[in-house]
C-alpha cells in the first residue's frame, strides 16, 4: 500500500537505544484504560452515592450525577493512560509518521477534509448496517442511555468528553499504538482490518454485549485506520472519530427534546 507522507529520518526522530514497545505491552495499555474506567467509575460513583445520602436535598438527581461520574471517569482514565503511553513511546516515536510511530505529525488539509466526510458517513452507513443486522432489536450505548435521562445542561457538559476526549485517547490507543505494532508485524492491510475488529469488539460491554452493534464500530475503525496509514498522521482519524461521535449525540437532543 502506498503512502502520502514522506517518512522522517529514523535517526532524527527515534531513539534507537530505547526498546520499542511490544505486542503485550500495547495490549496491556489498552486493557489498563478500560480497567481504569471501571476503577474510577466505581470510585466516583461511590462518592456520588455517599454525597446524595448525606445531602439528599442539595445534589442533582441520579441521571445528572451519573453524567458527572462519567465525565470525571473518562477524564482521569484518559489523562493517566495518555501520560503513560507518551512517556513509554517517547517523543521520537510519538512524532514518527511511519509504521513504528504514533503519528503526532501535521496532516495535509486534504486528509482533514476526507476525514470529516468519512466521519459524517460512518454513523449513517453504520446505522443502516446495525438496523439490517439487529432487525427489530433496539441498540443503544450506556452513555446514550444516561444522557437521554439527564437535563439539557448536563448533556451539553458531556459533549466535549464524548466528542473530543474519548476519541483522542482511543485514537492514541488503537490507531496510534495498536495499529503501529500490527503494521510492523503484519503489514498495512492486515493491520487495518485486525485493529478495526479489535476496536469494535472491546466496546461490547458498553453495548450490553449486543454483537450486531459491533460492525458499526468496526466500520469506524476501518475508516480511522485507513486514514492513519494513508496520511501518516493520527489527526485525520481523530477528526473522523470526533465527527462520528458528534453526529451520534444528536439523538440526545432530538429524541428527548420534549423532556
């Protein structure tokens, strides 16, 4: 597969003396992110319940409190994992646009435009695919269920987390570290496909283990992985991922506009 970027000189970007991260370490980083979400979610959820118990008349209702818990959970998990990954991969590999790097390089405007288009197309195509596979079964994510019951102000507060922070850390994990490791071992084609399947599969718990919702996320993973390989940068897949999530959140405001 051809690329549309000019690889940087390895001697100028990568510290050759540092041991590159391996498959196990990369998978462990992804696992740590989801474990941290579980841990922080339990911590902040427990604190929220304690506060509500002692000050029942001074705290928001349960859906609004859950929004606060989600925001704090994602923020803390993203900060910890991002710090660990950048520290481990190092500045050289973080800036490397090639198969062994994370791709923190400036993309061309052409790929930002393509990413925006794919990000808009993904939820439309993915929605049709999910509808075809799910039939009459309803599909929703946990965060969507929470947002749909919260007040308008809390839904707005959740938007930056869902549209910006979540996609940023997931792109770092899946199209940065994971795709990088797979490309150096399997080549671009297999790496794009396998990373997309893994990306979709790890979201199963958030989808209540509904398998027919996974192909939608696999499609997003394919678009984002292709953008990373073709552009040599992690920013176009981030733009596509953010656009996809932004369109998906429209349901929070249209389906519950009368509430």
